[in-house]
C-alpha cells in the first residue's frame, strides 16, 4: 500500500459518498444518470466476488463492502425512493453498447480463463466506460450541478492516482497488470475533458459546467 | 484454479 493507492481509494470513496449524500440531502437525483450507477453496482458486484474466496486484509474487505453497499444504496435511491425525480428522459445512453462488447472482450482478453477471473476482467473493462451514460447525460442537458461535478472530479482523481500507484508499484514492487493499466488509462482519458472544464469553469465562479 | 491471480487492489 502506497500513498497514491490509499488517496486514490479515499478519493473514490469521497466520490461515492458525495453522490449518495447529495441525493439524500436534496431528496432528488435530478441530473444523475441511473444507468451509470447501475453499471457501477455491476462493476463492484462482479469484481468483489473474491470476498467469498480470498481474504486480503481487513482494509480490503471493509472497503469492498462499503463500495458495494453504497453502490446499491445509490441505485435504490434513484430507482425506488426518489424515482419521481429521476430524469430518465435524458438518461438515454444505450448501455448494451457498452456491456456486450465489454463482456466479449473479457472473454477474449483475460489473465486466466476461469469464471471469477473473467468476471474480474469484465468489471475492469466495464468500470473504464461506466461513466459514459453520465457524461452523455450532461452533454445532452448542457449542464451539471456543482455537486455532480465534484462527484466526477473525485472519480477522475481516483483514476489518476491509481495510474501513479501503478507506476510506483512497477518501480518498487515489479508489479504490472496490463489489463488494469490499459483500462485505467482509457478511463482516465475519458475524464480529461471534464477535468479541463472543471478547473477552468470552476475558477470563473460559475456553478454550472457546460461541456458542449 | 492453481496460480490464479489475487487482485489486491480495489
């Protein structure tokens, strides 16, 4: 565990909590893509099946349970509790265009052709593109609330920190996971445009981000 | 399976 990995995990946790609290406090999930949140719940579920097969550390287990729990809580708030505020008309990204190719790729390119490993690979690939419905929704409506942009910022920061973590681990531990790294780079690139807007628009005092 | 990778990251 290095500082980049730890702050990356905490940044990821911050993003998840920020979104959950925003929906809870405002009693509304307007502007939030339920589809992205379902994909993230699917990502955590398929990746953390190893909770049942191997124990790594108390930290690892605890964080996995928190991530999964928060992901399902978010999906519950969007599709059940605050369903009336869900902006489904603007959440029109076709997720099958992500899930099907990603599923196929996980079968073809993996470390080991076993059920758990294929599901892990699927989750890695899917995570890299799971935010697309959310970004698509923002580009469609032309704006995002400040809190939503903070959520995206921490998600992007988590990815960037993980990249540094992998460079660190390569030099100091000889650790190298090609699948995680390639998917991580793709995922980070998807956030770059958003990062630029976040920084430039954020400083202008405007509380809206227009990605167009 | 034997030699299966353990993924220690989140």
